[in-house]
């Protein structure tokens, strides 16, 4: 994720793991200006509950602002 954010000049990225109900975690890259938010989904949930969990995840990522906002370009 860090490489993708760096190459695309994104300030923020999201990682989604299939590992249950772990709390979201924010990683901030020192001197990089990049935030990586870590999320987890429990794929053992029944389909309706899994869909609700995905919808909640989408809402939370939208709530963190413009994830596609790019960092300022490096000077030539």
C-alpha cells in the first residue's frame, strides 16, 4: 500500500484484511506524509452480516476525506 500511495502521490490508503473483528488502526509514515488505515473483515459472517460490515467499512473510509487527494508534486 505504501508503494502504491507513493507512486500515485496519494496521501492516504486503506488496507483490508480478512482476519475477523480487529479494531481499525492508523499507520502514519514518518516524513512521508502518508496515512495507511488498516481494517479487518470477518469472512466467516453470514452473507447479510458480511454485506453490512462491508457497507460500514465503506462509510468509514468515505468519512476520512478525499482518499484520492494527491500530495503536491516534487519540484523538477
